[in-house]
């Protein structure tokens, strides 16, 4: 059939409609901008989680030493080296009542000497102090100490132990 204009009225199949290249590029640009805006928030959350995790690890170590001292009926000592940012545990080998107490390093992988990564550090409440020693007695008494754990991102956690055996950690 021919129309008055001289063109055929036969139906020409249309190509499937889809998204144009410009539309796809605009959507990809919007998604990438949203993603780039969310990266700082995600990385900040990851850094906060990493610090909180390390602080909890130190708190659980203190609790573990307190319970182990009671369970094994022997004194334990946690030594925190502020200069080297390391800590290690030891147990008392001499059970006599002498003034001199000898401690042996613990060979347990959980309690052996550990060094903090370069992102973390320990601080004492007094500037001149180089080490902190916390003694855990079998009856639950603990040497009263206070120290801070900090990181490069201005996070800090305050740890306190009391003579009555209380262990507290507060993220500041």
C-alpha cells in the first residue's frame, strides 16, 4: 500500500528502547560521587572500631590475669613498658614470705611479651614513669594503677585498677 505522499505504510520494526549512553554515564557519575562521599565515614568507623578493639583486648587481659591469679593461687604481674609500648606478664616463682619476689615470664602465647603497633601507645599519669607494674594477688587484690592507651587519631582509653580488685576502662 502506498500513501498519498508516496511512502509505503508498511510497519518498520522499531529497535528496543533502552538507556542511552549519556543516561548510563550520568547514573555512574552519581553513584561514584555518593561512594566517594561515604569513604571518609567508613574509614573513620573502621579506625574507631580498631581502637575500641585494642582497648577491649587490654581490658580483657587485665581481667584474665586477675582470674588466673585466683585460679592458680599465685601472684601475677603485668609490666607495661611505656618507652617501648610493650607489655608482658609474669608469675611469682618464689612463694616464701621474703621481701624479694622473683617472677618468671609466662610462655603462654596470650601472656607473652607483646609490642603495640606503631599506631598505639601507652601513657602514665606521671611523666617520669617508664614502666607500670600491676600485681594481681590470688585473693583478688590488684595494685592500684592508672594508665592511658592512645592512638594517632586522638583516641584514648583510661584504665584503672584498684586495691579492691576493680578493673575499669573508659574510652575518652
